[in-house]
């Protein structure tokens, strides 16, 4: 389910130097995630968000990041 959208970084909290980006609704629904569910985030030049308990996808993401 490829998604190609542009998002804007927003300030997470007033006065904080923390930015946030939303997760596409289509991706959240596809992965049957609800607000408050936890996801795994891997980053090294790119950011990868992985649905919970998806060890195969996590391993593929780790390999991708190692080969950047």
C-alpha cells in the first residue's frame, strides 16, 4: 500500500523544541492501529515506522538502514 504524501513538521508542545509529524490515516487503518497504540521507530538518514509485533518487517527495515 504505497503512500506518497507531503507533511509539515509541527511543534509538539508550545515552547518545546520537539517536532511531530502525523501518521497517514490510510496506513494506520491498514495496520489496524488505534490512537494510543505503540509503534517502533528506526532512523538513520530516513525514518521507518513499524507496526507493533512485526518482527519480519523490523528486520527488513534494519537491513535497509544498514545499507544506506
